[in-house]
């Protein structure tokens, strides 16, 4: 049973990472921030934090 929870957490955090990356990039383009290494690093760090948060929440919800 623990393997199912871990896989669901992994899947949810992976999806959250790519969704967050898409929306963060779209937002930054909308406000006129030019593409570059700093922007890419910022997008990665924020999307990673969101993915960790989603994984943590999924772990809390699926615990008994």
C-alpha cells in the first residue's frame, strides 16, 4: 500500500512541476521579463518548490 501512495505522490508532484512551469513562464512573459539564465533558474526553483509542496500535501492526505 505504501508503494501506491509514493507513486501517486510522485505523479502528482511531477504534473504540478510542469503545470507550474508553464504558468510561471507565461506570467513572466506577460509582464515583459526577458528570457535568460536568471529567469530560467527562477522558474525552476519556484516550480520545484510548488512540486515539493504538492507532494507533501498528497503524502499528508493519503496517510492514515
